[in-house]
C-alpha cells in the first residue's frame, strides 16, 4: 500500500511542479529584472530553438559581420551595435568577448532569486516541522510538503529527500543549506 501511495504522491508532485512552472503560482522563482518591452518582443520574435545550448559566440566574427552589413546596407544601426559592444566593454581590443561580463543588476537579481529560494526552503521546513509536531514522521511530512509544493528537483524522491535532509540539518543547528547532497543521520 505504501508504494501505491508514493506513486500517487509522485504524480501529484509532477502536476504541482508543472503548474508552478506554467502559472507562476507562489513558490515559483521568476526573473524580476525589467527589460524594455521592445527589446523583449524583438528577442522573443527572433529567438531560434537550440540557442540556449549554442557554443560561445565569437566576437571577431560578430563584429566583422556587423561591419560588413553596415557597409552593404549603408545603415548606421550596425555600427551602433559595434559601438555598444565596445562602450559596454563586452569585447576586448581584438573584439573577443570578455568572459564573465554580465549586465548591471544581474548580481542583485541573482541575490534576490537566492533569497527567494531560501525563503521557500524556510517555509517548507517550517511546514515539515509543524506536521512533525502533530505526530507525523519527518519522512512522511517531507513527502507531503514536497508533493503539495511541487518542490523543484529532478524527481519526487530527490525533492522530499533534499527537504528531509535540510530539516534534519536545521534540527542539529546547522545552516539552512548545510550538508546539501550529503547524507545526514539523526
């Protein structure tokens, strides 16, 4: 009977995880950076499938192509693109991209996302503790909370195990993310 219940919980977890992704319901971590609507629309319109995995762009080839297009079409917008690359110091003197260069506010955005993830962890840990205090085992409470929240992870087992380990780490007085990925015995 326990295996059947676990399969039901996993199916429910998958549905909740997908809903969280699609609808942006509480618990979803989304970008909070504001991008000009015209830029966002242009990028959305021209984005090609597979570009997420594309190899690193080659600056000299890009600049050479932009300059060629500027001459061919007699259009200053291509020159402005090259100027933007150099003024923002995204490329070096040889027009090679500078590794690790990121837009302003990205570090702040990453901190906000990290803080939101930590807040979600804290809320879920408190829910597990509350259920445990009501007499439910930590394992069952972790499964229930991970299922209800659609906790992000690659599988239901990984989601509730990670949550259980974080609850146990907190119980021992360790930081919230202590022993992530390590087995914690209580």
